């Protein structure tokens, strides 16, 4: 650090998106990190394209001359359920499904495989695991949460960090726990909204799951977009500096969320100082990194940001790079796991398939309809039966996910998995089930549910008053996106699903419903019309895991990590007063 100029120091504090920066600019401005936002990928999105891109950034950052010091750039991605931006990656169930599995050993394995598939692309860092404790399923990010109960999140957080970071050696990537703090606790489940809790409750529900992750040595923490009691986390010195760095003695670096400081003030110059002085060390700036650098430089010259604060941030960033061994690693293309054949391999997919099996929760099984016999004549229907995009959900190939079978390559749709085990099974020709015929079909599997979404675009917002209230509570700006829907009632949200179930049930064929969803939904009518009902969450690329359990090769073992509501007004979580869900937390039938 003694050799570094102010410009070199400030550059280290910047992370920008790959589309906004060339390798030459990384060198010229001494940029510390680059990222891929959700779905942002080089070339044709092959593993080789990723390695080439990382090689180019790395090489530029490592040139040493009079005006430049060789400090390796670090690259980050949202590998939140496998390295799921990349074609042919193994895509794991989203966290909500892993929560139902209640298996910390499995979690560590999932993290290890994810780390290898990240390393295969020459990347060093993932913005995972998400440690949100989602307390209101209207929130579009509920599926990124393991549970409404902090205990499950705590039982996973350290293990996942261990799986990613290991001994900080050849098999390791840098982990980033997120989003600090209270992201899952906002009023009405509004994404980026306001979490109104007394400090004790904030700590008990939302901070405690971070402790095992900090204990395991997570090298980075991401700040949350939400506010606490009206104050944005991004400008909150108490939460960032006092609580996290001083009291919890976190000595890695804090990164902002995507343009997270932009919402602190309408005046960007002021927002920069607010973020730095609150304790953010590295700034994720999607495009305008140039103004960021100019503003921060001015603040230091004016004294509105101290040199001591800059040095603290840079020391933390460089310490992480040193601890991770980045200075000693060869160029990305020459690293052990780079372009490794294990990427998307059968061995990796087996781990995901195991995770799928363990994540399934059986909610209803009238007169032992399940398990099905493999020789039965099964009709497979429903819009999500043969749709890899839908079964993977958001943060897969694209930020908002994809639809159809053309983008998630190498996986198995739920229909394809069934077909492999039950040769007599047929796929309803248009998915609607109108071709159901008791003379030809013994039983139907109907795969229904949500279609992909991410972040605020997954919110369910019952009315505009919700957003007006959130906006009025927050000191700063609120980003408002178009929500996914306005009701938690599945039959209103997706009437086509109930229609498919009813069409088939009316013929007398018993229906096994498999629900794909990022949250529990009010599904009373679908439950009543089905003889058996399975909550499958967002299982990812290995649809085969569902057939394994439906046909009895494996038993159900998943237990609800979220309470299942009976009516839309019911927002109670386990432990709350007047708790009266349709299926309580921990529920799950077995054979
Ligand atoms: C999300 C983060 C994510 C970041 C980078 C943000 O919009 O809130 O969870 O890591 O984008 O893609």
C-alpha cells in the first residue's frame, strides 16, 4: 500500500460490470474488480469464452510499469444455485428447496460442486450464499431464502461458506454472504423496502445466521438494498462499521449491492461520501464508475472522506486478495480447474439430483396414491412439465430466468425424468390435459405453478398503497419494478393450472400435482382437486430427481422450511402468536 497512489487506491474500491469496461480500462484506472450481472456473459457463453474473458482482465491488471502496479483483478458472479449463468452448468435447486432438505452435509457438497463449476470459468468469487430469512412470501426473493426460520439458515450458512472457500486453496472460491441486513424482513415483503424491527429482533431474526458464516471466515459481505427503520443499509454506519466490522470483528471487505448507493440521495456526489463513510469498501457500480472515481477523489481532496477510511477499505480489499492467494495464482487459463471436464458432468449432476429428491415436500397423498408403479400408464400434463427454464426459475442463464428448453442445456425436464423411469408415460400434447382418457391413462402427473422471476419483479403486491407506504417510510429513493402479481391465491394468479387439474380430475383419473414455485402459495382449490400434491420449489436442471421420488426409488424426506398459508391474509411465521397455517413449518409426509 505504501507504493500506491490515491488513484490506484480508489480504483481498487471499484467493481464494474463487464459490459462497461475493457481490459485496457481496468489497467488504466486500476480497477479492483469486475462482475457479470445476472445473465451477462461473454461470447457464446461457453466455459472457454469465460476463461478467455477472465484471462484478458487478469493480464491487464497484472501489467507492471511506472504508472501501474500488478494487483490481480477479482471477478464476481451470481452463482446462487450452481454457476447458473453459464451454458451447460449444473443448476441446483434454489435455496428454498435446499431449506426443505434440512441437510447441512448436502449443502457443503452443493457448495463444493458450485465452486468447481465457478473455477472452471476462470472466476474467483460468487455473491452467495444468500442468508435472507424471508418473513413474508410476497417478497420476490423468497426462493433465495432457505427458511423463514433463522435456525435453518444458521445451520447452513457456515457449511456453505466452508464448501466454497475450503482452505483457500486450489479448490476454493471467495464467498459473499448477502444481503446485510434485514433483506427478508421488509414490510409487506416489498423488495428493497423497509424492515421495521427493534434491534433485538433484527439481530435475532436476521443477523444471527451470519455468525456461522463469519466464523467460517467468509471473505466478503454484501450490503442490502433495504432500509432499517427508514434508514438505508447502504448509508448505515451503525450496521456496517459498528455492528459488522467492530462488534463482529469482520475483517474482510464489504461490497455494495448493484448501484446500491445511488438510492441514498438524489445527489450522487453526496451519495458516494455517504456510502464510503458508512463503511462500504468496494462499490458495485454498473456503468458510471468514472463519475464515482471523480467524486471519491474530490471527497478525499476536500476532506469529506478521510484518507484513513480509504486506506482501511484498500487494506481490506488487498487482504482478501492475499488471503485467497490471488497474487500467487497463474493466469486464469492456467489454473487447475479452468475448463475442467467436470463442469456440468454426470458426477456433478448426481449431487443436484440428490438435492432435488431431498427438497420435495409431500403435502397430500390420498389413499396412498404415491408412489406410482413404473408400469402404470401415466399422463403427464401442466405447463411446467417439460420446461427446463421454468423449473430452474430466476438467476438462470438470464437475470429473470428463461422459458422453454432451448437455454438450459444438458439438464433433464421433469417430463424427461418421468419418461426415463416409466416407459408407458405420455406427455399431454398441448399440456392442457384435454387429451386425458380413463381408457388410456391410469393416473396423471400435472406440473403447474409459477414462471420465472427475480428480485422485485417477483414481488406480489396487493395494491399500490403498499408501495406508497414503503416509499414514505424510507429516507432515500425506492426502485419500483412491475410486480409478478397481486395475489397469493394460485387459482387467481395462474387459473390455467387449476383448469388443467380439473379437466383431468373430471374424467375420474386421479391427479398427482407437482407445484413449481418460489414460495408457498394459497393452493386450497388445487389441493382439493388433486389426490396427491408435492411442493417441488424450483428444482433446477435435474428434473429426474422428481421422478425418483414419485415412483418410489427414494422416499420423501423434505419438510417445509416455510409455513404453508391457508388464506392470503395469513402471514404468520413459525413461533408467531395466532399461528394457524394450513401446513405448519416442519410438515412433510413420507411413504
Ligand atoms: C442483487 C444482488 C446481486 C447483484 C449482482 C443485485 O441486483 O440484489 O443479489 O448479487 O445484483 O448481480
